[in-house]
């Protein structure tokens, strides 16, 4: 078991048994990417997929604390570099799920 | 029909076919048909609810789908299909996340997580959909200021609440949540749903925040609290049907 993982190791059985759900989401991501790039011609809109991409990653594999920190830091750097701090907020699922998991650990330890 | 709308709707239909296949494999034919029939019905009810609230409160309809979107009477079937997609996908992606990161929690936590996931779906779809004019929000819509690209507050608030409430009602009716007595369980679930869906009917002449928004946070926090502490009798048969027992027993 990976000690750094927020949750247990990825369970391949889960993914094999539920592949249609991430599959449907991937179809959606591909369609939105094509629309953003081909029809609207604004590649920057691809950033709007980021919150969902993080949640799909959480669903299909275990994310470590390092992943959450790296994701948040990445968007903070993007926000700083572009001087547009709303880009930093695109990382919102990482801190939200990290907090939820920290609460989860506390509640599980409580008698 | 505009080509981008046709492309969007055909891809959404393909995704829905995948999801129906998942439901069929997971729950069997009867339950899959029941669940998708229920989701289609509730998506339609949701759209009619929005129209009725607008008419009764003399407020403009918050959004108008493009005329090229598939319609059945006053209801845009493209939007209804979107609710089916959102509710189902969010709920089962929430189950996947829960099995990895929040083990030992129950169906109420799944519902709370599904609201968060729906927000992610909503943001991605709205940002692109608004620019393509798949639908247009009313002129005076307010926007979520802390995120880029202009996400309307109605979408931020409405999408998550819709998938949460639809799946809460389904789980209550199907798995007898809240009470072991079937009619009492149905009564509690339906009351929670009707209270939320009907809250905005009382806002005629009301200028402040829409009444349903006073319910969103208590519903979400309530679900998280019950996700940890709900007694077994409140969970009905959800643990068996949705694989919570197996999750605890299985070593990944």
C-alpha cells in the first residue's frame, strides 16, 4: 500500500466494473475540447475542464497528498503568472476533497 | 440544425447509451429501465417547474435553449437528457471516489459528493454551451466572481441542487431511506424534494435571494453529517444495492 495515498490503492476491479461512467465523462471532455478548439477557437477555455478532470482522476485512481498540493500550486502559479487570480480558483476540487478527507480521518478516529 | 448543436447532442446521446449499459449491467434490466425512466421524468418535471415558477412569480425564464435543441412540447429534451447524464454520472463517479477516499461512509455521502461533481460538470458544459448559444441565460443573470469565463450563479446553484435532489428522491423511494416503513420513507423523501422544488413558488414580490438557496447548504451539510452518522435503519437497503457492504469487506 502506498503510504502517501489519500485513499487506498486504486482498485482495478472497481474500474473494470464501472468503466462506462468515466467513459461517458471522457466522451464529454473530448466533445467540449473539440468545441472549444474547433468551433469557438479559444484554447484558454480548456481550463474550464480542470475541476472535472481532477474529480475524474480521484474516481479512477488514488490521488496522493502530493497530487493535491501540486494541483493547487500549479493553478496558483498560473494565476500569479497571468495576474488573473480567478485561474487559481480552478484548483478548487483539490483543497475541497483534501479537507473532506482530513475530516474523514478525524471522524473515523473519533470514538 | 446548427452543426455544433447536432454534434453536441449526438455525443451526449452516445454517452447516455454508455450510462444505460452501466445501469443494465449493475442493476439488471428492470431497475435500469426504472431508473432511467425516473430520471427522464424528473428532468422533465424540473424543466416544467422552472417554467411554472417563472410564470407564477412574473419573472423571466432564467434561460432559453436554442430552438435547434430537440423539444417535446415546451420541454427541451436536450436539457432533460443533460439532467439524466448529470444525475447518473455524478452519483456513480461519487461512488468511485467514495470507495477510494471516504470508506465507511454511506449513501448520504454519495449524494453530497455527487452535488460537488455536478458543479464540475456544470462549469465545463456551461462555459462552452453559453459561448455556442446552446442556451442563453437571461440578460441580468449574475455570475460567479471567483471563477473565470463567466459562470452564471443560477447554474452554479441549480445544477448541483438538481442532481442531488433527484438522486435523493430515487434513493429514498428505491432503497427506503429515512424509515423502514415504506410509506413513511416515501413521505419524507417526497417532502424534502417538494420543499426544495416548490420553495421558489412563494417568492412573488420577493426581491432577495431565491428561497431555495436557504435550503441548499442545510441539505448538503445534512447529507455529509448523515453520511457519517446515519443509523442503520435510515439507510434502508442502500448498503446492499449500492455495494457499501462489499466495499468494506473487499481488500483492494
